[in-house]
């Protein structure tokens, strides 16, 4: 028991630091898993949902349907 309280690589101070690091890494893992799930859901929508595909084509590629007219106004900046 006394050996674990000694300073150095096996001390209590080192152990608490490692436990803190582990908790932070576990929180990072949870956040990354949540982000991955969101990105996978976005990928499914982009690859299979016609409404999402159309919205992205209009927003990002400035595409329009045949027969539509687009009016663009200056932003005023």
C-alpha cells in the first residue's frame, strides 16, 4: 500500500492523472460515436431521399427545375 502512495510512475498522483485522462478519452469517444451516427443518417438521406437531394442541389449547386425562373437580388452589403 505504501508503494502506491510514493511519487513516480506508480504513485497515486500518476494514477489520478491517468483516470482523468481516461474519462476525457471516453467522453471524446462518446462524442465521436454520436457524430458518426449523425453523419451516417445524413449519408442515408443524401443517397436515398429525393427531397433532400433536391434541396441540396438547389442550395449548393443553384439548380432549378425546367420552367422555373430564379430572381436574385443584391444582398445590400
